[in-house]
C-alpha cells in the first residue's frame, strides 16, 4: 500500500475501509506502470499486484481481469464527465467539446497518446477504447438530439457525423497539437460556433 | 541492396544509376525498421546503413542526418499529394479531405499510429511531423482562400480553424476508427458538405 503515498491527489483517509484503499492502490499502480512506459500488452496482473502491494487474489476479487481493471483505471484519468445544464444547445456543446482530450491526471499525457498504436493493434484494446469514450459520446448525442427536437438544428443532421465534426478537431489538437497556430483556450467555442454555422455564405 | 527485392512496388530498374538505387534502398530500409517496431528515437544511421547494405557515408552524402532522412522516408508513405482541379471548392475539399490519413504504403498502418507518442515526446519529432503535413495543409489553405475570394465562403472564415474542422474528423476516423458506425467510403464528402452547410437551421 506504500505506493499510495506518492499520489498527493488520491483521495484517502485513515478511516476508510481497507478494501477501498486497496482498490485505489491497484488503480494507481496500473496508471503508474502505464505512465512509466509499460504497454497495455505487457502489463500483467502480477506486476500490478506487486506494485500495489497486494496479492493477485485481491485484484481478482474486485475485477474480472486485466481489461476490466484497465477500463476503470483509464476512466479515472478523465474524471467525471461534465453535466450539460440543458439551457442552451450551443453552451452544452461547448462544455462537452472542452472536455474532449482533457484529463485531470497528469499521467494521462504519457498514457493517452500511447494508446493509439495499441488500439490499432488489438480488437480487445479497440473495444476498451470504445467503452472508455462511449459514456461521453452519449452525452453529446443527447444534446444534439435535443437540438433537433427543438428545431434549432436541421432535421436531417446525421448525429454520429456531427459528433465526429465536433470531437475530431478538438482531439487532434489536444493529442497532436495538429495546428500549432490555433489558440487552444477559445477552441471549444470556436469549433462549436463554426460547426453550427458552417463555412458557406448564407 | 538485397532488401530492395522485398518491395514489389518500389520503382527500380537495372538501368538506373547506382546512387538512385542506393537512395531508394536507404529509404526502404528506414521504413522497414520503423514498421518492424523501431521507435524514431532508437533508429540509428548505423542500423539503416546495415539494413540497406550501404556505408554510413553513402547516407550522409545525401541527407544531413537522421531527421532529414526520416522526413523523406515518411513522405514516401503518403505518395504525391492530390492536385485540386480548381473547378469547385467543394470537390477540391473532398479530394483533399479524402487524402488525409491515406497512405499508399502498407507499412504506414504500423508506422503512423506509433508517431503519436513520439511527436508528443520530442520537439524535434513534432517539427518533423509538422514538416510532413505542411505541404498538404498548404493545398487546403489555398482552396479555402479561393472560396473566400470568390464569395462562396463567408468572409470571416478562420482558415486555420476551418482546416482543423475538415481534417480532424477524417484523421480521427482513419487513425483511431473513432466512431465505428460511420461509413468510411462516403466520409470525405459527408464531412465537407456538413462543414460547409453547418448544423443549424438556416
């Protein structure tokens, strides 16, 4: 359990049940190993158990296997998804686009770019990646559906395409700094306004 | 030079000058090593020379160093950029968006996703990546400028942002299969039409 002390931001208190502290140590150990350069492929339950200072049985009591643990660990990098307020389609989209590629844990900067080759290499890891993004994708889908119902958005909007239009530029920029001249701070609202309005003269 | 025989699509003829054949062998050796899992970091002029069956001096006679060689090698993965015909803004954008993330060399599927972590790790590799994409970005910038001059596009279009809107969704899809339900074949025209028209009712 000694590894937990290296994470100042991990919530822990001496009064919490031992099993909760063990779960946290296991998740932190998983993220530490990934941030230190372990591939998902190479990561083993043995190594995670050793790093967290627990037995393998403790991990298997809580998670069915490596992929389930990885999904939980990777989701903690991103924190809780933002909750759209429901007042304005535009503002809700700005909120959700701003959360794309945004992580609350500094280890994400080491881990997330390295997922790209792994996601391409293995169907299992592709599924893991999809499970990671789907809850956030669902929030955006709901906002777009609301906009179509209210008549603010065109009735023929392809929602899956619209999500790609809103998410792709932000993710490229956060992941690859694709366009070095774009000002990142205002980017979510600039992307949303441009996608809503279109480039063509009206 | 024996490695060249493994690339059926590499242009070679017995009548070509020895120096051209050596250049090709060097570029092919570089791509082979990357496709086999070498990181850009780990790749050495020594290893490339050995693989290509040439001396290091032969490489330095043609390229100033590893980065210049890498840039040439990575550019051959993508082939020649498509040339917009200049008749229609929309069709020219569809052509250029269709070329994003498209590679003519099968080794690209192994190499390109692995560049993401490297680009994030090193300013030199980030520069390499920017040099690789800039010629293609320039073609798209010119089409958008033409559209603004002709009055087809809004006069207040932010061209760098517009390029991110057009490129981001395509690259995400080609690199990560971000949205598994999107039909890739028609994607370039669907992206271009949606970005030109916008999601909002007019």
